[in-house]
C-alpha cells in the first residue's frame, strides 16, 4: 500500500511525498481509511509508530479554509509534544493555502497566543491546562469543532489531566469525531472512550513485532558502584552522535550529568524541577547537536521526539514495561535503526525480569577497553558494507598503487577510530 491508495487530496499526498514518506506505517494503514469515514477510533500504538500522520490526514481533510474558527483540537501531554505535533500537521498541510495551525501551552505568554486566536485558527494543538485557560478567558470557542484528537492519552491521564480532558470534551459538539491514540489502554482510557466516543473502532498495533524491530536491545548486569564506569564504556564503544540516558530520579540525573562533564563529554540534563525556559534551552542544544548526550527523567522526557537518537541507555531500570517501551521508542525513529541498553544492578533484577518478559533483550558483558575498539571497528565496517556508493574509481587508484588491500583497510580503520 502507498499513500496514493488513500482517498485524500492531492495537496496532502504531495506534502507527504515531499516529507519523504511513500508507504504508510501499520497504524497509518489501519487508522486513516477508517477515520476518513468519519467514525471514532481508539488506537493503541507506540510513540514513533507514525500516529501523528495517522490523525493529521483525516483532520486536515475535513478543514474548510474560509471558516477561520477552530475546527479541530488535538490535546497532548507536554509542551514539547504540542510543538512537534503542530509542526508535523503544518508540514502535512503545507500545500493547503491559508491553513492556520496554532500550538497553545504553558510557559509561553498567553497574550501572544490570544492575539493569534483572534485572527483566526483552523487547528489548535494544546496541553489540556492551557486550552482550559483560553476557554475560561473567552479566547477559545469550541462550538465549531468537528475533530478532537487525544494524543498519548495514557500519559495525559498519568499527569493528572483527566478532569481537564473531560471538561474540554464536554465543551465540544456531540456530533464531533473523536480520535484517541494511546500506547496503553488502562481502565481510565476505556472509561473515557465509553463516555465520549460513539461506537469506536479499536485498532491495535503490536509494539513488539511492528514498532520495535530495528532496536537492538541489550542488558548488562553490574554492581551499583560500577554503573557509571559501565555507562562511559558503552558510550565510548558505540561512539554515537546522539545518546539519551534515562534515570529514575533528579538526584541520579544530576550525578550522571556532573560526572560525565568531568570526563569532558558534551552533556546536559532535563528534570521536572527545571523551568520551561531552561528545558527549552537544553532541548534546542540537543536538537542542534551542541550537546550529544542528554540525561533525563521519564517525566521530563515525555513527548520528546528527536530524530537521530542512536542509543537509549537505561542507567536506572524503568519502573515498568510501559515506561521501558516509551523510553526505548525514542530511538529508531522513521525507519532508522537504534540501540537500547539497560544497566541492571542486583536490587533491580526483579523489576527488570518483568520488563524482559515482553521484550527481546539479550544479555551482554560490559566491554573491556580492548573490546571497545573491536565494537567501534565492527560498527564502522557494518556501515561500509551497507553503502551502495559506486567505488570503481577508488578501486582503480588502489590497484594502481599496488597496495596490499587488507593492510590498507586496516590502516584506514585505525585512522578513523583514533581520530
């Protein structure tokens, strides 16, 4: 199946093609045709499965541009996810002239958002708290809403937004279409679906088989006193561009950041005690490559969607399988490959064994200094083998110099690793 097979406008098809997508992901294949019929959907799909496009397409197809009042509202758990979702909807709708998409969230002056709302907006992407704020101030009237999307609904409920979500839904017309996307479907999600959706179609995309095939998962048993040394060895061995390290507490985040800085790694941290301005600054540094290692707690990293994260390292074992899935889903985005490593101390084994039941995680030993070079070499060779570039010109040069090809390859490899 390709996007050409969907009954959607040429503008949306062209925009998706220019974004580099030709084949829909499993969630897009299942959700888009159903949503285009106007029916309600409850979809279980992980972060990184392509769900934003799965709801962006049907939402955009219903927008009537001459009407400048809000026609769709997408609720997200965090400021970061709001910005990312609004940006992606803008890209999918980039060929639709005069389309207006606005992200509303806390941490940004409300006056600026109010001015844009008064000029006219077709699609609102917002955090529940800030959306409620605009409704109560009279800035946002939801009477013309035709589509409501709850994105990462389980995370919104975990963060205490249930009352806000229900208040927003009760302010929208009863004939609206409601699309609910969630990585897990706990009882609270089922209650909301029952109360606010009309005969929803349930779609489930298996996380293990379909969304995480390109993540190589390893775990390493180590004493708690050796954890930090183990961490640095893994970072050095895999020599990657972007690394995301998860810790369970702010104290642990601060410890890891401080000691990585001492070893001159380009690192910064995210945790719940930071101001929004400070968090934005760190995120921009990570996105722009000014730092290549980010240490974070689960709460601070909710909704993060950064392209190019090569490795996720669980410095502390996740509290449960769902949190583990959310963490490792930050790598291998958009069809790329990635690694997920977990450092497991004795007091974490029981918790980790529960996670391991639903994930394919192989045990490995922390690499020795000699093995670090071997791993680096193998990764480089794997990349070279994958290359489809024409090298005939270079083969001629090698032959002309009558060089021993094996020795020459070894010397080049040494130069690459050591530089």
